[in-house]
C-alpha cells in the first residue's frame, strides 16, 4: 500500500503546477463557458502546460494529459456497521499524438494510478496500477468526418450511453481493449465493427488481455431516422473460457447481446432515452436467457437554467428465477461505464434489478452544475442476488428473499469549473436499507463522500 503522504506530496507538486495556469486562466473569463461533465473536462487554453510544450514541438506531434485527484470516504460496506474507510486516489495521464500525413494518426498514452490509505492489501486493480500503457493505437482515416476508418491497437471502446460498453473513466485505472475496429460514416449513419479483448489490469506487471476472453461487435447509429434524435442498433458476442454454471459444471461461455437505443430531444425542452437489450447463448452447460431495459425523461420546465430540470428514470435487468433449473437468467452488463448509472454509491449494477429514480439538474451559476437524485431499488428475482456497479455479487438469499426491496438512496453532487481545464467535483450519497438489505447483510446504512480535482493540461 502506498502511503497517503506520498500521494499528498505528489498532489501538492501538481497543485503547484496547476496554480499558475489556473490563475492566468481565471482573469480573462468574463462570459464563462458552461461547466463540463466529469468525463469531458474543459479544453486547455493557450496558456496551458500542454500548449506551452506543444509550442516547442513540431506541428505533427501533440502532447497532452490529465491529472486527477479524488478523496473518497465510505462506511457501512456490505451492511457492516463499523466499516469506515477513507482513501486518496491519484491518476496521471500523459499522451502523445503523432499526425503522420493526412490520413494516419498514432496515439500513445501512459497512465499512473495510485491509492493511499485504502484498507486492503494488496490494493485492488480498480484503484492501483503503477505507470502502464493505457492506449497505443494507429488509425487510418479516409477523411476527417466521413468515409472509412480503421483503428488497431490498445484503445477505448465507447458506445451509446456506455451502459454496456465504455471506458469507465470514473475509476482510477479505467478500461481499455486490445482491438481492431473498422468504421464507416456518412451523413445518415455510422457503423463500427470490432474484434477485441479487454485489458486486464495488474499492478507492477505489464497489463495484458486474457486469451479466449474475446469481445466482438457490430454497432450502428442512424442519425436521421428520428428528428433531433438518434437510433442505435447493435449486436455483441462475448466469449469467456472456463466458467462455472449453476450445476457446478465447468465450460466455456458464449453470450450474445442484441439491443436498440433511441435518444434525443422532443421539442426544445424534453430529453429522452430508451434502451432495450436481449441476451442469449450458453454458459457452460446452461442456456442464457436475459433482458434489460432503460428509460428516462427530462423536462425543462423553466427557461432559466438555474431552476431545476426534473427527470424520471426506470432501469430493469433480469435475474435468475431458479438456481437449479439449468437456465441462466441473470443479465450480463458486459463492459459498462457503470458509475452512477444506478446511484452514486455504485452499490447497484444493471443485473437483477428494478430501479426507479427521481432527480433534477440545475445550474445555479454558469460554472456550477448541481444534481440531486432519489432512487428506489428492488430485486427483479428474489432467489438471485444484489450485484454492484462492477457486476460483483454483494448479497444473496438463495432460498428466496422474504422481501425484494433492497434500499433507497439519496445523492447530491456538483461539478464546478474552477478555471479552464480545472474541474472540482463533490458528492454525497446515503443508502437507506430496505428489508432485503436488512435480511441479507448485517443491515447498516451506507454513506459515500467524495471530493475531486481534475486538471486537463
Ligand atoms: Ca500494470
Ligand atoms: Ca437458473
């Protein structure tokens, strides 16, 4: 485990780097840009560190990067009263982009992820991965926007709302794939076809994919089918060697996922998103039959962005109804950017769940976004378990839960653009135990607090 002191020292050093750029950036901003989402920090301005470095480099080489620091505090883990932990997450990314003529680009990105003060030894790979190769790809592109493109190497794969495939930027070590992707784009549609294998993160060892753990897909976006909206259709095939099915027989798994997504605006004030997914295949000797659904609606009641924009959301993912029937009903959420898709605490994944959410977004200031959410979680099947955002089993009553009500959760979070390229994030989530949580765990409430600083240089 890294000491908290090392990380704090690194942060202070980086804060010293950040401060001059931040100070310079603050002065001229009269009409501030809208605050960026966590995953997309504001672009660096001409006084940024990268801009200064790039001014010394030839035009065909571009340097960039990001530093993020986050402190998290958790309590009530697995429903145990006295589990309290606070730890610091530090992440540094350094990028180099080479533009080799009009059609070819080469990109290399290294990432260092450290955690200090985490109460586990060794630190889990979701938090810690000492400097490693996160991306290294070469891309051929027919033209800037339309036509054919081919990208091969270690890369991010992100599709739709990233409910099934995404690069999981929230976590300290994130996710990439060793992949080859062929794309075609015109004014009506974009189609991606890829063959990949997810990169497995291991600290102090060069990250590699696992042979036989493959992921293939075809993903199409249609831009003009629905006014102000987009229709997506996709098929994924995931293979896993040596899984154990519910009859305790070892074998290979083939999971086929088919889905469709519709997202866009209706009029000037309504935002919506719908996604429906079906799954079939074999899991060792058992058959896979699973499904999932997502629906959300956000309404701008007032033109003034400072006033709340309310939203409602419902998520469903099937569970397994019988642990002995030789049929697998638990939905596989594949490789999602799962953070905050089912609550800020990330105690709930897209597996065996009904989730109802009421929330609102407001912008009390041009540089501040504030989100408030209230969620209610129920198991879809009483004999299947509760799975967290990472897809891991948290608790299960295999004979059948007496009550399927898992919990309610209240979340509040805010993103503040401190200066160009610098974002401050804060958030708090509280978990109110339901009868399933009380029966399947010791029953304690949960709390989660974070504060983060992201500097894109
Ligand atoms: Ca590694
Ligand atoms: Ca079953």
